[in-house]
């Protein structure tokens, strides 16, 4: 285990939380066994089954759908751990005072904990991402597993690691402010969850959409996003060039009101994001998250210096 090669405060932190480290290793091992096993089963499909459909493939899709949700929860779990057991519990129990008598400063104490947590969390995130990509190669583009969906989007790019770094920084700040283990864990999960919801809601506004138009007359169907593009909006264009909601159809008796017999329709339009927008959006969102993480980390050390201003190595806090 990594505790064998670490020294000083880093070794003490890793040893103190060795159960969490072993749990992370177990999570990666179980994920690899499940996804890898299902890929092997799918590869040895029964020749009598049609196309790619079979029990192995179906179970792989189901496992990947659950895996996607688990990857979304990873930053919440990391943030809760840093805020609670790693930081707040030290203040709640007073054990941080013992650490500060071992010839280390408060800044060194906090920096060591955050560096150890960051190394372990990023290693776990990268390992789980690698396992996820093993299954993703097979099921990508199927229902519920589109590249822009919540879960697959985070798990196949850079933003998941960025969310993890933000969670560590927020956990360090909240843990010091709250100093109650369970409350700090809940508060950190809430803050990180709100950031994930907010950026998830607005990430596709970061880049301009592409637009295609088509004719609207009898025998013409609604436009479809090219390739695996993400549909953002579609509708009709009036004779005056105004965008209108609804779909073109020549049967004016359709009861749902989607037809527009009240307007002179000249064309239809569709706004979408192509797959080419995946990495630019990932990098922009990651930049935002890293900036927020830097601010939270700076605030965490400012709070530490304000609360333990006179401590010197070897003197009790």
C-alpha cells in the first residue's frame, strides 16, 4: 500500500485513513471485474442471437448506466470525506492539537492532508475512468448513454477530475468553518452538488450552437441532428423569417397543436451541438472548476491562519 513509501505527516495521514484507501482500491477492483467480465461475455456472444443484442450486452448496458450515476456521485463522496473524517473530525475531537506538537506548522498540517487526499482521489478517479472507458467503447451512443448525457459526459472527459479537485478544496474550507463531522459532510455535499447542477444546466450555453434548415412541405419529415449531435432546439420558420415553435405537418387535424396552420411556414430549423464541441466544452468547464477550486483552497488556508495565528512548532495550540 502507499503507506509503505510515504514519510512523516503524509504517512500518518495515509495510515489514519487506510480503510478509506482500501475501500477506493476495492471499488476500482470490483468495477474492473464487473465491466471487464461483461465485455468478455459480450465478446463471446451466441451466434444464434441477432446482431449485437444478447444477455452479455444487455447486462453491460445496465451496468454502464449504473456506473455513470456512480461516477457522478464520486465528487460528492470525496468532498464529504475531506470535510468530515479528514478535517472536521480533527477539530471536533481536538486531535489536531497533537499533530501540531510534532514540529509541524498548521499550514504544513493542512497542506499534507490535502496533498495526500488529492493524490489518492485523483488516482482513484483516473482508474475508474479507465475502467469506464472499457465499457464505453461498446455501448456509447445507445439510449441513455449519449456523449452529452449526465454521467457519460463527466466520466469520459476532464471535468470529473476537476469536480473532484473542487470537492477537496470545498471540503477543506467547510470542514474548518463547521468543525462538526456530519454537518460538514452534508454541507460540502450540498455545495458541490449545487455547482454540478448549475454547470450541468448551463454548460451547453458556453459555445454557440450550429443550425441547419430544411424545407417544410408535404412529404418532408422533421429535421434530425447530424451524426450524434445534441439537439438543443427545433421549430419552424415563418414566411417573414420569424422562428416559431412546433413541427411542420400537412395534416391540420392533428389534435396536439404541433401543426401551425395559422402561419405561412417557409422552412424548419434545428439547433444542435456536434460532437466536435465535446472537448472545448470540457476544457472551458474544467477551467471554471479549477478556478473555483483555487479560490476555495486559498480561502481554506486563510481561515486556518486566522484561527491558529500564534502557533509555533513544539508549542501546544
